[in-house]
């Protein structure tokens, strides 16, 4: 199973990002989406599981949860835009997705993969434009960082 993981689009879905996400089984969005149109466009590629970011104001974002727990392909996943909104005990999960910092981060805490895909929306804070692809195999989770060139 191929999973796309994006965050901090802030109303911009780059064609390069859409092209890479095409063919994913699902897309996880770590918040600061920027509008329902982004979720609609991603939803044309695959089912989307978002969390609400600190910039997702207005009626369109009210129904998006601040945190989300789900199971996909045998993976137990927890998501929150900001780390402070995660539960204290992450050991029940295989994958924890956050956003907010616009900085790609990938680490392991025991058997838990902690992933912040960075930002694939407008370039901010001098950070590169990044997101991630996950491949779920019998051996576990394979992570591919995707860097998008910018002007």
C-alpha cells in the first residue's frame, strides 16, 4: 500500500505534488490545509484523512478533527498538526504524523515512526518544499522523502 503524507499546503497544491500523489491508496494531510478546494483536489487522487491546523479557520474546517486515530493496511496511525496535541503515550501506534514546523523530520521511537513531512505549499521560513511517500510492505514502513524544486 502506498500512502502520501503532506502538510502545510496553505492553499497551494503544486502540480508536482499532485503528480507524485497520483496512484496513492490514501493521502494523509497534517493540517494547515488552506481550504476545502485543496481537500477536494486531493480527494480526486485518493481518499484523504486530514487533521485541522492552526490556520484552518472558518466553517469549512470546523468538521476536521484536531487529532485523528485510524488504521490503514494494518498500520495504527495517530495524527495531529502540532506535537502538543498528540497523546502522551505513542507506543500503541506504528506511525505518528505531525506538521506545523514546515521542516521535514523523520525518526523512530522504539517501533513508532514519527514523521513530519514538512511543507509542500508556499515556501516559508527558508525551508525546502517537501512531503513523503510511504510504502507498507511485509517488512514494515518504507519512507521516501520527496523534495520539490522551487523558484
